[in-house]
């Protein structure tokens, strides 16, 4: 089974110059966790996920959203999570929303092609812990394939026979 047989089309996209607020509104309205970022004739240049939006709220911008729980300082265990001021961090959310998409987007995202096998796409997603991946043909986004799309496709192709 190939990616184009199960992918979702009719995408909502955004531009690099759009505000993060406008992208969050698109995510809320579409009930989705990422928005492809395009230029020109739907050329994929990035993607914004919910994680990309939350990451700037954390004090060590490059760290994971859930910091290492335990760090040894002077031979005394120190709980990094409890030392963070989450209320203060949350207060920075409006500032993130006012920023431009290009400030937070993931550039040159991992993609698959329409004629790639679906289990190849699932393998890429598993390796990177992604729930969805853009489908690109000659640089232009033509769809998105999710783990759910792949599972449904396999079920109706293979699971209904037994």
C-alpha cells in the first residue's frame, strides 16, 4: 500500500510571515497538531507543531519540553522540574503568540513521497516519534499522512479479510 492511498489532502497551510496566533487558531479550528509552512506554489519550507509553540516557554530553549527530572548538584539530588516557575513561564505565552511563524517553525521537515510504501512512512515516524509527516511531490506539499491514516489503511486492506 502506498502513501497516496491513505494520506489526507485538503490541507490548511501557513506562511513564514504569519503570526503564531493565526497558526494556533488554524490548529484549534481543524483539531490538528501541526500546520505545514509553504512559500510560492505550495513549496514546503517548514512545519509548526504544538511542541514548537510550547518550546519557547521553557527557559532552556533547546531542551526538551520535559526537562531531565533529576540532576545531581553538590552530591544532593535536585529536582529540576520543581525549580522551574511554571506560572511565570505561562505568562510568556501571549508573547509567543505574537511572534512570527518563521521564529519557531521546524525548517526542512522530514517528508515522504506519494508513492512511498506506507510502512516506510511509519518507520520514519517511529524513529522520530512523529504522529504525522508531510507528503511532498517535487517540493510541493500534496498531503499529510498520520499514524492513524496508516493504521486505517492497513486495517481495511489487510484486517478485514480474516
